[in-house]
């Protein structure tokens, strides 16, 4: 406790800066954000610039939003512009909403 009282504010700041996770051969971000980036295919930490949206080999959005787009026939991630509403071959709405409409609309003869 007396050690902390004897340190000046600038010494405390220097100690805080020295403890950051991005110095001396350690990539940007924290270990937690880098793990998130590896799992999600993102660049939240700044350590994986090749995983940024729009980079070659990484389409817009994150892996989970692209998976949702593939399953639902949407373009939430921006990676599937052909699946946007009103595009040729994709009527308005999502695959799920069209299926719901078919299931709840009485059949006509």
C-alpha cells in the first residue's frame, strides 16, 4: 500500500502503458479479442487485418451473418447481393416469410 502512495501519477500511467497487450512482439488487442477474431472471422482486435470485411477471401459480414443469409435467403451481411429483395430470382421477403405466408394462406381453387 505504501508503494502506491509513493508513486507519482505519471509513474502509474507509465506502468499501465507498459502492461498493455500490444507491445514488444505481441499483436494488437487482447488475448480475448484475438480469440474472438479467430472464432468469428472478424478483426475486432486489429490483429487480423486480412479478416476485415471486404478483404480478398473475406466477404462482407461475419461468418454467422453469412450463414444466416444462406439459410434464410437474405442479404443481411452484404455478402449475397443477389439475394436482396426484388433482385431477379428473389421475390420480396425472405424464404422464411414466404413459407409462412404459404402455410397460413388458405388454398384457392
